């Protein structure tokens, strides 16, 4: 069994490298003016199709775009990567130390767009199933307690055009890619003609990237994420996300674990009525630790979350 100090050292080293990688990645996905370097899809007729700003499409393309960089990064720092076997499994990527295979890090890639310039947010995985039963491997690559640490690689961007209608897709012909004997194919829609050197003039659907890395518990809120699934929600203030200043950040990972394992199932009596505990303040009161209330990191933007 690895001792606590050795575990901390591996975590600190991994986080340090992940932070440096996040900075590098921000430059990799951005042109000099801050636009996304991906302009669209190209077909064999040299047509470039611009991308819809639909968040699911953008997220998947970002993942494809950065994946070769992630593989190189892992290899450089002495880790191999295991991809989630199924789409809904946690985590997206498992980093396994090549020399010491008991050292494993979970990494989820989270992409989201800015709302009103200051807020964003995403889910941080389930608080049921594998999160509660940490020695089981249902819907998770390895049992939760086999991971040395759980991290997020966050990618925040601004949408250039809030319309995500596929009908808005533009088609450009790339002139310089035409062989001398080839005649431009004119069969697909209305099309503009551009040259390779003018590809930058095609408007990118997203811009102004913030890429950051954080341990999952440090950016968690005490509220569920969107939808009906049992997911942990992140804090929404972009500065808090980048600085790792979530609601548990001064309390520690143990309180994060205990709160979310018990979320919605622990019950307390308030005003003579039993209620399910769904706030960190109530949970600390339930545990007899109101002395820790002053360590709850909270902002108005967080309090207003529904």
C-alpha cells in the first residue's frame, strides 16, 4: 500500500504537469486573434463546411481536436491512457503510471460556453452508483477508490453565433487544393470560393478559450447538475472554476465525498418536519459541525443557482 506522502507527491506532480498542459492547449486551439483554429469539415471535392455552434457538436470536435495532444502529454509525463470502454462510463480518460500501475488518475474533459461573460458550468459525474460503492466497477473503468485523484480538464469558450441551426452551415470551395486538371465541383449548395491562405477569413463558430485543470472536488457545488440524472453540479463563476474555489475548497475532499454520498438520502428535522438534506449548510448542521459554516465558500452567483 502506498503511503499518504507518496500519494500526495504523485498528485502534486500530476497537477503541476496538467496545469502546464492546459496553458499549452489554450494556445493550440486558438489562432493569434483568439478564434478557434478549426474552421469546418473538408470533403474530397475540397469543399469546407462550416460547423454548427450546437454545443454537442462543438464538444465532440474539441475532444477530437485535442486528443492527439493529450496522448503526447501522457506519454511525455510517463503515463499511458485507457479510454472509457463505453460512452457513459466514468471517466473519459484514465491515466496509468507506466512504472507504478497502482497510480491512476481520472480525467474528464468538460466543455461549456460562457453565459453573460462571467458564468459557465457543467456536471462532474454521478453521485450514485460507483461514487457510493467505491469498490465496485459498474459504469466506471476502475473502482472509484483505485484512483489516486479525480480531475477535470475544463474548456470554456464564447459562441460567435448563438444560432445553432444546421441550415446556417456555409460551404466554401478551397481553390488552392484543386489539382490543375480538376474542375471545381459545383453540385453542393450555394458556395463561396476561398484560397488556402484565406481560410482564416472563415468565421470560427467559437472563440476566446479558457482552458484549466482542477481536482473535481475543488470546483464542485452542493447542487445537482442539470437534468434529472444524479450528477454533481460545478460552481458557475468562471474565476472560481479556474482558481479551484468551489464550495468545498476550504473544507476538503472528505467533506465533499461525505456530502455527495449522502445527498438526498440523509434526513434531518427542520421546523418539526423531516426534510432531505440538499445543502451543505444543512449537512454540516446535521453532522453537528456548525463551527465549519464559515468555511463554506459561497458567492451570490452560486446562491442563486436553482
